[in-house]
């Protein structure tokens, strides 16, 4: 399918899901999950998505780019610098790649690390951000709501504590929570996981602690389950396959 057709379908899906949930489409941002796609393809997708979104009667979603691997983020960053991207890191990060990741993220107009899943990783990013960045680094706490052992993320019971660690660090700004939905065709199961992430966020927001007040984002929903995620309050949906087609195995 041509890229513009695929993007149009995804924008339609997000718009329809927002209407069905009675939500304003401006509450949901579209993150293009660009793993394995080269810089030229990322550029084409961002340009198409921005143009197609802007031509919609509702203005369409804001477009973000998400990379899984630090190496890919670093390699593509110079070729995309002119696009004024909001770039998110959405995959696991080894502590020895934190510096590289931060420097690449800093070449983009705005950045966020969505995959903070331990106090050690949070502290590592925070300490480096204080040295390298002019402002605190936006981060999300990744939660493993499905409990699947192959998935990254802190256990739901530990999410609040990790959020407080992030909020207390001068180099970090807590923006919310991220999860990968259960790998299941059972929609009710997937939905329960997303609802749990929303409860975690609402609990953190209602604590009234100043460092936690900005934790509004819910990054959840991918190609297979974005409608369910929007229904449960997603503010960022992360879409790869539905835009780029099935990925080639490396
Ligand atoms: C690849 C990926 C996505 C997108 O998944 P698709 O099923 O291709 O839409 C979203 N989030 C994360 C963390 C990913 O690694």
C-alpha cells in the first residue's frame, strides 16, 4: 500500500476511535514507530502524516517519531534534523548508551524517553541530562501491565514509586506513563491492561504532589489495538506496521 494511503487509514482509525470515545482528536498524538525504516522513509512518512493531518477538518493529530534502538536514533538524527521533530525513544536502553541517546535526542526540536523502567536508568538519564541539556528531560515511566515476561516495564505495583524517583530528579520531568498492550486477541484482556495504566496515572495525578502534576500522558496502543487504547484514554498511539507495512526481520 502506498505510504499516503496507509497514513490516511491510520488517521481515519484514530479519528473514528476519538469520535466513538467522545474524545477531542487534539488529545491524541500519533507516534510513527520507525524501527528498521531508513531516514528517507521516515522523512516521507512524517511529511505525509503532517500534510494529511493538517488537511483534515479536525486538524488531525500531532505527529511524533519513535525509535526503539539508540543506534538507529543516532544514525538517522543528522538526516532528519531539519524536520523539527518531536523524537521519542521507545525501546530498552542500556546504561552505556544513555549519553549517545541524549546527544541524538538533543538534535531534535523536542524529545522524550518513554522507556524508563528502573530507578537506576532514571537516575542515569537524569544525571546526564543535568550535564548535557538546557532543560529537564521529558520521560515516561514504562509499566508492564500484561505481566508478560518478554516485555520491559516496571510492575504496576512499583509504578508509583518509580514515578516519584523521576519526579524528584532535577534532570527529569515526569510526563506520564507508557505500556505495550497484552499480546492477545482477547480485547477485554488488552482493555484491562490499558485501563490499569490509566488508573496508575490518575492515582499519581490525584496525589497532589507538584512533581507529579505533569504526568498526564498515556502512551499506549499500537497498530493492532489503537482503538482500544484511545477508548481507555491514550494520549499517544504508537504505530509502525499500519503505516510502514510488515517489518523485514533483521
Ligand atoms: C514496534 C513498536 C510499536 C509499533 O508496533 P506496530 O505493531 O508495528 O504498530 C509500538 N511501540 C513499541 C515500543 C514498539 O517497539
